[in-house]
């Protein structure tokens, strides 16, 4: 492969497409993308090429990442319309194939966490899990898009929101 191609898998893992191969994994030969997650290079994920649209989205470009960072403060948090459906609304936004929705989820969860901390409570487990998934995915995607180490991304985000 001449140029590295990165995608975001539906699980939230940012992956490098290592190769495309014809394999028999389910009793029939199909063409698969073989992916290597950036957070665990020894892991391999196999995605049928004919299911690419539903299982993968391209990583944002460097230009999109810079524009996103320039407007990070202006992005509104996700609005939860039904508290009983909170997890479902997070899930729908997460799987929307739109990286801006990751920021919207994170902002909503940060606000929720702050409100709960002021009330002497912690973030419920499901919300904490979603926050961790969103943070990892967003940081990995920014690192790949900007061509920087993931450790540098938190610093870049803090600078973009004015928390130096």
C-alpha cells in the first residue's frame, strides 16, 4: 500500500488499513480489509469490503482537524431529549459517522460530570464508559489526522479550548 489509510471502526478504534485480502472466515470467500488498531498494533480486525459503509468511516483530514480545533469552543453539547433514552442518544450520535458528534457527546458528558460533582455525586458507569470511549476515539483520530503523538493531543485540545 503506497499511502497509509486510516479509518474509524464502528467500535471506536482508529485503525490503519494494512491490506485487502480474499479470505474464508465464515464458510465463503469474501474480500476483507485487515485493520490494525493504533492503540494495539498486535490486534487485527477483519471487515468485509462490502460492509465498509456501515462499519467504517474515514479519519478526518488534517485540514478538517485544524478547522475543528479552531471552532472547538463553538460546538454545542449534545442535547439529550429523553433522559430515559440517554444511552441510546449517545449511541446514535457516536455512530453517526460525524466526528463533530464526538465533541458534542464529550461536551455534554463533561457538563453532566461537573454538575454531578457539584452535587457530590459521580458520573454513572454507562456515562463514564461512553466518556472514555469518546475521548480515546477523538484523541486517536486527531493524532492520526494531525500526524502527532497521541500524548501531544490532550495539550493541543487544551490549547484549543483555552485551558493552557
